[in-house]
């Protein structure tokens, strides 16, 4: 994190994003949230529907003109062009910008691409597949070489596994890697990502960029919660946040990627615990080793606990445990989304705004090209009382959605008599995740 | 020597009143005078509560905690490291040099509510968190 600017004392603060953290969640809100989670879980168990009720064909059709516009080439081209301009602008700052705290790249990579992409996907749906600059880079290269657009060297069969690995690597870079806001580190990371994605995209074709690309998976899985989506026949509809996750296909690595989504955010909360970092920083081993181990452990614990609960549930319901963990993995998506909002809301408001201010001066020349240089985060959105409310509401909402999703899956997969009993292990696990998430917010 | 320093500082306790804070600062500020920049937040006279922190290699004493600070309240940190380093108060936008063995005094005033980290860079150590309420 140390600045590399010359001079005896840097006037600017060191690099890095997130110089301000939220106040701990008040204890009474922890109790309220945990109590609500428990009550909702057991009410849901007894009172919810007994037959599958959410269908892939559900949803209120959008007006035909809106649907046509969303699918029209010019509208899509506008979004793609916007994405390519932001990418080019950011790469310029990355290559030619000054290595100071005013460089926008750390904010763009760690805040916009991570938190901003997730939040905006929750609102508008998984749009990264469309605007992914690698997709258009690949297409441009193929067009230049006069090769067909769906060219691939091999059939893509890895499902979400590359996404899980890529998201874990990104989280490691953001949460563990030393000097992760230095331009040199970011250059290696950004160009490394572009190169690897392009090679994999060329080797496996568009199927890789749809599912295996880390940010495509990040955006499309959080995007399932959006009210805007496509129903089974591909038509645009408005629907509940429950319908999207149920349409996620159980491809290989689905449990892994959802576990990484939840585990990395939970680790970020945990890493702020005073006793943990006191131990880590004074240990004789390098801190990065402990932190890496903890990050991976959090993801493994999420995956392992869900797999265990799913197997137990299957046993209690008297069905084969095969594929049950993957079938319930989508119910982790709203829980992970709740954690993500609770954890990064104020970072998004604060650093997201400052990122926009810094983007106005990509080369560190004092320019104000976008007119956003003086922009400040709206205070009301990060006032402590408001943030605490956002945290509890998002975690409890994520929990409720997760419970209802798990219920729908249970009545779909399990015989009717055993469906209630079969949900118990999964419900208990979700309560643990939710109370754990609230406790992390309270104690760190 | 590090141990002796720690012991003597432990005897001073973590919190002091404004009056005793200002009396002790005169003894500690002289060695660091050469490295103290002319920022408004660093001053010779300690204000508000005073917290003394000693860094010995990778050990921070007292162990890191979260310190509450009311909006408008002042807090003075007196940091002594056994090696040259940089002291960085996130959010308060303060970076100050630490000279080996000499105390560096920094006073901050709680302004925007939130939690802010106080850290050093070589090696990266978190000294404490300041929770402004």
C-alpha cells in the first residue's frame, strides 16, 4: 500500500480503496435480524406451498416495443460501445497514468468491476455477457482473420469452474495481495486477465465467455435476482427475484462458484476482526499465507457445509444425494447478495463516487475531462443509521429469498411427505449463514 | 531495549487526561522534531485522550483494539517504533514519518462517522481502529 511517488513525504494519502469502514452493527439490530431470520425460516417451513409453484414460464411480459428495443442491435451497440470506451479509458490510466492515489484504476477494478457490477446486475440483470470487452476483442480478431464467429478449438465442458477459480483469484488480489493498488500490480492483473480470457475464449469459443468468464458468472448469477429477465421461451419479462435463480442450470462448478461468492465476502468481514489481524500481523509467517489460507477456508467451509446439508436433506427425504447440492446451490445466490450489499454498500457509495471523480483525470495531469472531479459521495447514503438499516434489511431479505428458493427446490425434488423434514438441515444452515453474517457486521 | 520501552509505556496506561497528555508530550516530541512535518494535525502539545503505541518489529503494544471517538473529540497518538517507518491514519489523510526509537505525536479530531484504520507500512501493521461516532 505504500506510495511510490518520489519525495520525502507524500502529501497524498497512500493508495488503496476503502479508507473508511462502517461502524459496527448495533447489537439490537443483530438480535432483530437474527430473530427475523429464525421466525421466517420456520414459518416458511410450515406455511409455504406444498407443490412446486415457481415456473420458468412465469413473469409479466414487457411491452413489445420495450422488448424489441432491448433486443435491437443499435441499443445493444450503445451499451457495448459504452463498455469499450470505459475499458479504453481505464486502460489508458493504467498504462499512462500517474502511480498516485488519484489514479482511477484501483477504484474501477476493485469497486466498479466487483461491487458495481454485482449491484447493477441485481437491478438490470446479468449484462456482462453482452458488454464483456474480451468478447468484442475476440470477435474483432476473428473478423480480422476472416474466421467464423463461433470458432472454437474444443468443446467447452468446464462449466463454472474457471469462473470459481477466477473469482477466487480476484478476491485474493483485492483482499490479500500486498501492494494491490500499485499500478504495476494492476497492470499485471488486468493484462493477465485479458490475455487469459482471450486465449480461453479463442480456444473454447463463446460458450466459455458465457459461463466460464469470472465476471460473466458474477454478473449473470447476481443478475438472476433482477426483476428484469428472460423467461424460458426467451421473451423479456418482469418477475420475482426467485424465478431467476431457479432457472440457473446445474452446470459443473455451480456449487463452487456460489460458494466463492459467499465465502469471499464473509472472509472480508472476518479479516477486519481485531484479534485475527493482531495474530496474523505479528506471526512469524508472512501475513499473506494466513490470509490466503483463511480466504480459501471460508470458501471451502461454505461449499462443504452446503454439500453436507444437502446430503443430509436428501437422506431425510429418502432420495439419492446425487446432484442435490448443486440443485440447492442457487439458493446461496440471494444470501451472498445480501452479504455483498451489507458489506459493500458504503464502499460503493463512497469509493464508487470518488472513482468517478478520479476518472475525470486519468493521466494525473490535473485535468477535469468529465467534469466530475469535485464529486463527493452523498452523505445521507452513508450515514451510520442508514447503513445499519441497509445491512440488516439486505441480510434478512437475502435469507428470506434463500429459504423460499430452498423450499421450492425441496418440494420439487423431494417426495411430498418428506419435503418438510428434508428441508431442516438446509434451513438450519441458512440460519447459521445469516446469523454469522450479522455477527461479522457486529463484531468487526 | 524494546521490552524496557514497552514496560515503561505500559506504566503510563492507555488513556490520559488532556492535562497529563500535554505534560508528557514535551519529553517525547524532541527526538521526532526533525521528522515532524508542518501539518496542522501534528502538534507538540497532546490534546484529548492520549494513546501510546510501541512497535517492536512486528509486535504492536498494546494489542490492536477499536477506540471510540466522538465527533468533535480529539485523540492524540504517540507512536514509537524500533525501526524507521511511515504512520498512516486512513480517512484522516495523515501520513507521518516514524524515526527509529523516537516518538511521533499525531492529534486527530473526530469528524465523519465511520471506522478508520491506523497503520504502518514497513512491515504493514494495523495499530488500532478509530471508530468515530
